[in-house]
C-alpha cells in the first residue's frame, strides 16, 4: 500500500502482533478511519509471514466485516418497505452472523435444485402431485428435515447453514421451499401461523397448505387449526392469511432474538434493532 510509509507499516505490524485486546480495539478504530486503505493493508498482513500479526489482522478484519454486515442489513431493513426481496434479505441476515459468507455458491445451489426439480416435473401434474414431486426431491432425495433434536440451535435459522446441514425449523425450511418453488413459478406463499410457519398453494384451481418441517405434509385449513391449537395457541382464520416477505424476515429475526436472549444478549440486542427497523418499514 503506497500511502503508508515503511516505518509506519512496520509499526502497525508490530502492534498487530500484540495480543492485548485493548490494543487491537484501538487499532480497529484506526483502521476503520483509514477506509479502503486500511482494509487493503490488513488483507496484506493477513497473507503475510508474521504469524502473530496475521492473527491480529484477521481478528480486526472480521470485526470490520461484522460492522459492515450489521450496517448493510440495517439499511436493507430500513429501506425495504413492503416490496422486500426475501432472498437478498436472508443472505444479509446470515452475514450478521457469518460476516465472511459468500452467498454466490448458495445461490448456484438453489438454482441447481430448481433445475433438477424442473427436470422431474412434466408440467402436467395436478397441484398436489407437483408438491409430492417437490417433497420427494427435497426431503427424501436431498434429506432436508426439521431439527427436532436441537430445535433452538441458531444455525437452524440461517439460510446458509440450513443448506449446509440440511436441517432447519418451520420458517427456514419454508423459506428454502419458497425460494426453490419461486424459481419454478409455483404459486406458493408463506403463512405466518402462530407457533408453526407453513406454506400455502394458492391458484385458481387449488388451495391447500404445506408443512415443510414435516417433510411437506399436505394440510387443509381444519388441519392447520388443529395443529395451532395443539401447540397451545388460539386460532383465527386470519392466521392463515399470506405473509409477505417483510413479515417473513421479521419473524425470522424475532425467532433468533428469542434464541439469543439468554445465550448471547448483545446479539439479541442487535436483532432487536433489526426488528424495530422492519416494523417501521
């Protein structure tokens, strides 16, 4: 980096080798004030030959990425309005937990899943038969399933980790199903039912509900009522209204906030800020 003299470069490398957290915190603020030049310098040190300096540079780079992830998702939540695009929102949410995430390979995987499903469908199937084909592919062939053993694991709610582990909760598996289904132009909607997120097939010829947490089980409205009440919630027909993308992202953040409330209060507070922005959007 040309803008730093060699003496200053050497001094910064020595400071980056210091394991003191206060020193690294002060260095982070200094590098943030340097903007792009600071990041370029840190990246060069992170690839360098000094092990301690490499570690310090990587720690600060990660903190910068975390700040960037927080700010990017905050801007998205504040500006999205009712026309929020769900998939970019899911990747930005994931980057608040996994700041080094590159979503491009995951988008390719979703594209590939949709392409494989398209090859399995003739286009002449009835609506329920179409969903049966989707269910066989997603839950039997690929092995996605609800994580009943560790339901409150935060990774169940981040789309990248759902794809990595093929485990999720009702809303994250529903989002996965939606993103693949929308690529195929299937008339699917999210349903923000209390206690258990569902999907709905809504077309001129058919209306029914889908439970991705339970391998895409098909439900009627009365089944949804029974499920809701079994989970201890009062039921209203309005609970089966379609949820827009902003409402889906709001619920994902709310679920994560509840999970982190005791285990990671700062992250729960961060999610509270996102929820407040989505509520105002």
